[in-house]
C-alpha cells in the first residue's frame, strides 16, 4: 500500500509499504477513505524529530471502511467508521473516568506517557498512522466510531480529533452561557473551539495573524483581531477592563511573537541535528516550548479565570511566570482530547442538516495522498490560505 512516511525534519514522502494485518483478536483493518493533516503532525515535521525514525507512517485523523476483523470485535466488514487518534481499552480505571488518553491498559510505561497515538513518534508508541491506504486498528472492540452512509466523509472525519479536541478545550475552560472566551490561534482547533463556544452561547473573541483564518472565523460570528500589541488591550476593553473569563490557547509549542519563542525555536531546531542518543535526552530534560501564545493567555485572562491549553506542549524546561499565575489566581486545564468522552455530544451536531458548527466550511484543500509532501509544506508555511488539508488515499 501507499503511505505518508516521516523521513526527516521538514521531509515526508509517500512510499510503498507492507499492508497491515490482523495481529490480535480485537484488531480490525480499515480501508482509509479520508485522512487529514493535523497541526500536531507539523510538530513531527519540525520539533519532535528526535523521537521519530525514518519510515514511520504518520497521521492520526482517519476514517474508512472495515475490510477485515479479528474474532474479538463486533465490527463487520463494510462498516463505516471514524478512528479516534488515541488507542484505549474502554474498560480500565481511567477509561471509566472518561480519560481515555490515560488508559492504564495501553499507556506507554517505557516512555512515561499516556495512551498510544496513531502515527505519533516513540513518545506515543510508534504505532503506524492513518495517512495510508489501509490502517490496522488495535482495540477495535472499543475505539472505532460507527457512522452512517448518508453524509460525505468530511461531516464525520473530524470526530477523530479536531472536534473532540475543540469541545474539550471549551469544556475545560469552565465557562457557561453568557461568559466571555478568547481563542488564541485560528488553525483547525482554534476555528472549532471558537465555533463551539459561540454555539454554546458565549461571547467569543479570537487572535490570529493570518487574514484568511480570521475571515473564516468571522463568517461564523467570531469577533477577530490581528496578532498585534493592540489585540489584548482591545479584548480587555470589551470585557470591562478585566479580560475574558477564559482563554483557549490553540497554538501550542510552535508559537511565534516574542524573544523567548525565538530562542526556543533555535534550541528546538538545533536538537534535530544531534545524534539520536543525544537529541532525545536533550528534548526530554532541557526542551523548551515557544511560549508566546501561553504568555498572551496569561496576560489576557481575567483574575480568577481559566486558561485551557489545547495546543500541544512538550518542553520539560519551559519557563512560566509563576508569580503572575499565582497572583492572578489563574486556573489552568490541559491535555490530549479524550475523544470517546465527547462523541455523544458531537455526533448529533455533525449529522444535523443545518450544520450548526459549520463543518461544511472548514476543508480548504482536498488532495490525493501522493500530494501529501506538498500539502505539509503548504500547511506549515500557511500558504494558499491553507487551514485544513484532507487527503484521499484511494484517489489515483
């Protein structure tokens, strides 16, 4: 089969690799009909190279049709399914608490991390990912989300990651109808975090440097601001000088905009060129994130408010202004999205004919799998209005 593989910093390629097979009774194999490029994939593309091996199959936002099952699942050949990005058992202590990302059955104890993720480095299990023509799905007795046949793939595809991540970002913000929320970054997660907050009755502001991304959010009733020094003051002015009740950081470890972030970028890129025996310990113990977005969130949020971190962070030595956080009594909530915990709320919305979250207005680039390398570059450089790429592995 064809699959998108990591080959080095800023380099992916489409290669021919062996087809996946059933390895355990609760496995399934799906033919992937749609698979998306996620902002988190760009972290592998640039920052997390020390934890990658050339040839790793990437991607964690797939859906498709079941073509083979083990004896331990209720899936049937032909079932149409969306595959959550994390692999969880569904029955352990943490899964029972709705924390599938911390699954005790599957967590990566060797690396000290939570549940494995499809296509996401040694840190999370080095499981072959979903930017491929076929995908082996472990724990298919729990993970796959069965969907109907009536709607196109793009209505369901983002249940794999983007929509649950955005819903959790809003849920973790600890806000209610009538409260104010600011979203930093209008990439895929920021777009839907803003729309979900708006759908739930909140006053939503967003900060984003790219005009096309601001325009997309504005179409859905979001009040948008360019990423400049006036944005924080303007949003505070609209919230009686206090700042919003919550701020969602939808940017993460690759933020730009201040000296610390520039220095952290230099350190991140430098680690890519060290031998793997050195680069992994450097990232494990001394890695710093680019913190411009989280610094903005700390400045912007009102006293006693909440910062919800949905952007991925991975540094172990990232400096935070603890005095300010303590003095302002800021609450911080974060973590990978627990996909299955939010599906019951999201599935009716994506199937609603009125499309309340605007899923039909999201994909900017729909391309065959062979064009993945160009898509990664376009997405990483924010060229051609690229906000969300969906790849079709079955297109010729």
